[in-house]
C-alpha cells in the first residue's frame, strides 16, 4: 500500500510525501499521480521519503523516470528524509544524481531558495546548477 500526499508550493515547487511501499503493486499509481506535475511549470519535485518503508526496482524506476523527464524540461527532482534501507537502494543503484539528495526537506528548501535568489539576481534561469 502506498499513500501519496501532494502539496503545491510557491514558484513551481511541488512537495510529494510517500508513505508505505513503492513497489510492483504501487508504482503505476505513483506514476499516474505524478504525471500532472511533470511539466515545464514544475521547477522542482521534492520527494519526502521519511515514511517510505520499501523501494523496489519498479519504485526506483519511477524516481529515475521522473528525474529524467523533469530534467529534460529544466526542472529537478530532490529526494529528502530517506531511511537507511531506502538510501542503500538508491546508493547501490547509483542511478540518481547525488547532488539532488538531501537529509531533510529544510535542507532542500535552502537549496531551492538559493537557486531562486541567483535567478532573480542574474535574471536568468540557467542558475540552477
């Protein structure tokens, strides 16, 4: 079972909290729920994984696919609050950018705020790296 809570934040940031298992039974549900947010108006999808208990290869595929799709549109996926077993799966797979993994939602928020500040100062959207 997987519970998905989605919250729109300011300036194109969408927070997604996953609770339960992201596996072969729930990955399609997750993909379907994320689909409306994978577009050019979403600058960042921030996944809060504090209550994600299990991540299978199909769940990892959802995270990778979403990361790749958003990157192609100029956005980012950020992963926060991972429990040790979830972090181990992601580290072993070595499939997601390490710079998009944060210890907490607050840490990710500081990162996003810094990007937005740079964009305002430079007047360019290329300040996302």
